[in-house]
C-alpha cells in the first residue's frame, strides 16, 4: 500500500509539473502572439486579395489550401529552423529580428508611399491570363503561400525572441502553439471577411424581417470601408512593431539613446495625465516607435524597390505584391 501511495504521489507531482509547463507555454505564446501583431494584421489584410475574382463556391477551398500551406511553412520549415537557431546560434536571433523589423518598416512605408503616389497598374497581357480556372487557382494559392512564408518567418522570429530559455521542449511547444493559433486566427478571420459580402447579400435578399435585410445591406456597404480600415491598422501596426524591434535591438547592441529618449518622452507625457498614466505612456511609446519605423522605412524604400525587389523578381522567388 505504501508503494502505491508513493506512486500516486509521484504521478501527482508529475501532473503539477506538466500543468505548470502548460501554463508557461500559454503565457509565452500569448506574449509572443501579441508582439507579432503587426505581421498578423498585415497577413489578414493581404490574403483576401488572393481569392478576388473567383466564384463564391471556390473562395473557402482556396483559403483552406492557403491555410494548410501556412501551417506547413510554420511547422515543417520554420519551427525546426527556429529551434536549431536557438540551440546552435542564439546570437543570430537579435540580428534576424532586427532584419525582420526593418522589413516591417519597409512594408509599412511602401504602403504609405503607394497611397500618396499610386503607381499605374502594370498591364497584363492576354497570354499571361491562364485559360484554366484550376491553374489560376493554383497560381494564386502558390503566391499566397510564398507571401505567407515571409510573414510567418517574421512571426516565428518574433515569437522565438519572446520565449525565455526554458528548455527545448517548452520552446518547441510554445512555437507550435503560436504557429497553429495565429494561423487559425488569421485565416479564420480571412474566411469571415471574404464571405461577409455573400452573407450580407443573402440576408438582404431573403431576410424575413426588415431589420435583417437592413443589416445585410449595411454589411455589404460596410465591407469596403472595413477592408480599408484593416489595411490602415495593419500598416500602423507594422510600423509600430518594426520600430519597437529596432529600438530594442539597438539597446541590446549597446546603443540606448533611442530607447531612453522615447522612454523619457513617454514618462513625461504620462505624468502630465496621471489619471491614465499607463495608457498614455504606452500610446506615446507606440507612436514614437511608429514614427521611427516610418523614417527607417522611407530610408529603406529606394533600396527595397530599386535593388532588392528586381533581384527577387529576377530569380523568380520574389514576394507577391501587396
């Protein structure tokens, strides 16, 4: 009997350790997911364009194909790469993170530049339009998955940087939770966005109540504005996250001036409104990080559009245009 009790006590101890590990994984995953907000929102804002022009009954299958490709990107390729990086070259995480931050700044600045000075659309030759809808669908899905790979790499690198050294198993579990959770959230949101027009049209045409029909018409009219808002929020989030990554990375490299200057301004603003000190400090910090991200992005814009983008197009592996 004493042996059985000892065994049960050991099992209870292991259960407590396992529960604590699950709590740790959930906490790290939540923190990492929040930090990756810029890339996540951008992903949700970009993906709906890949199903534009297809029949309504093909939209969800295309999104499901992209979702599976995104999971494969994260779990099969990027998660093992992140674990190898953490185990054998942890010193590379900060530079890669800053590179990803600079890319987010570039993307945000490029979107703003495009709004201010829109480029003429590139004419598409009749020969470039596939006759087979299935082939076009395959092309669109492949392009979306390539774009997702870059955004997923940013997300996984940001997530890896937020996980404290807690053992390979905890890191792997946290990255897997982040990968699956963010993919479900992003592409679930994309599916809702893409089908919102159809739902609105159905409600407007078949609703029994006037309120139902009015809600359907409002949904149809409101979706273009919502997409513009989502794009705006995604751009701001990219600049904020990219700028904050650069500021934090510079601090880790020994140059604390930007970090300290932003902190000083934020604290001063917070003291000016003590009733909402924490909220004011966070808002000011995010705004200044975003301004710095925009400045860096504008500096990188000529390099990205004039040198890097043509090289990527030349080798056929370029990121799809946003």
